């Protein structure tokens, strides 16, 4: 296999992942988790606090969640707020953060497998399988 064909084969994996992930992000149904994750970031931008205001907490173990959100590590919410400021608030913006970290995960898996076994065929197969896995997408 020529060097050019190898680069094309390796380059096709991230491209394949990005195509499938973008299609999935544009066609998947909205889940309640996405709304729960979006609410604190939007509140931080618009009202200045990280609270999940779309969940009714009166009389439940979630008391106070509308003022302070502690069930999610704050770095993710801060990154979301930053992305909403840059690109605007949308479901696709929320999902694109996960697409980006999925892309990082593919390269990380390749790097770990390279250190463990050093066989390109195994690395290619593992990364390709992960890139098209429905749950990962």
C-alpha cells in the first residue's frame, strides 16, 4: 500500500465519524437529559447562576436545584456556556460538544492501542468500529 493510500485510509476514519455524528446530531430525538444539561448553561448566560430551572424540585430530594446545580461537574457547564456565547444556543451546539470529545476519544483510543500493541490493523479496526457505533455516536 502506498503512503498516499495509507493516509487516505487513516483520514477516512475521522471523516466517517464526523459524517455519522453530524447526521445523528441532526436527526436524533431530543431527550430530557439534554434539556437538563442545557438549562444551567443558559441560566448562567442569561441570569448569572448555574441552576436547573426546568425541574420542579419542591418536596423532592432535588430541593434547591433551581438555584445551584451540583449533579453535573461545572467544567462541562462552563464549556457549554462558552459555546452558546460563541455559536448561539441550539440543540446542535449542545451536541457538537459531544461530537468534539468523541473525536478526541477516537484519537486517544488509537494512541493507547498503539502503545499497547503497535499493530496498525488492530488500531484501525478498533477505531473504525467505535466511529460507527450507534451508542458512541
